[in-house]
C-alpha cells in the first residue's frame, strides 16, 4: 500500500484557517495494482486451411473487421506466423482453445498458439 499525503492549506485566522493554526493532513491509501502479464495469440500457416476460413476465425474470435482480418491472414500465409491480438493469460488461453476446437470441428489443421509478450 502506498500512503499519499497532502497538506491541507491553513493560513491562520486571517486567511480562513482556524484560531489554533493547526495544519490539516489528508491521507489516502492506494492499494497497489500490478499490471497483468500479457500474451500474444498467434496463428500459424499451413497448406490446407482455406483462406476464407482463417478470415472468418479472425472476425469471429478476434473481432477484426474483414479488411484487417484479410490483412492478418495474408501476413500469416506469407510469413508463416502472425498475431491476432494481445490478452491476459486466461483470455488468451480461451481464444486458443476456441480457435483450435472450431478448426477441429471443421476438419482444418489450423494451429493457434500463445506466447508471453
Ligand atoms: N496457407 C493457406 C492456404 O494457402 C491459408 C492460411 C492462412 C492457412 C493463414 C492458415 O493461419 C493460416 N490455403
């Protein structure tokens, strides 16, 4: 916990302060919030998954507009790997599981993975 201390102004009796000239102290505690570790969710290229299916995955699970989804899909197609988004551990893990299950249901070998940023 960090304790923030602010001195309340007190100019004495003529400046609106109290007769005794006591200085007010305001303290406020602030619980330390740690930034969560972040994880990149990645799509891997393969020779069989249809391009349109990958675009659909990016729209459906990563909320990408069609143009951006197409750009990411083509990046993966040409470079072998590409990033879908950055999330906290649990969200990233859920996305990977959802994409892998969706690809499996449709008989595509699409691979999705995550790595610490
Ligand atoms: N290489 C695939 C094809 O030519 C398309 C593809 C793109 C597959 C991205 C997977 O993550 C991927 N049909």
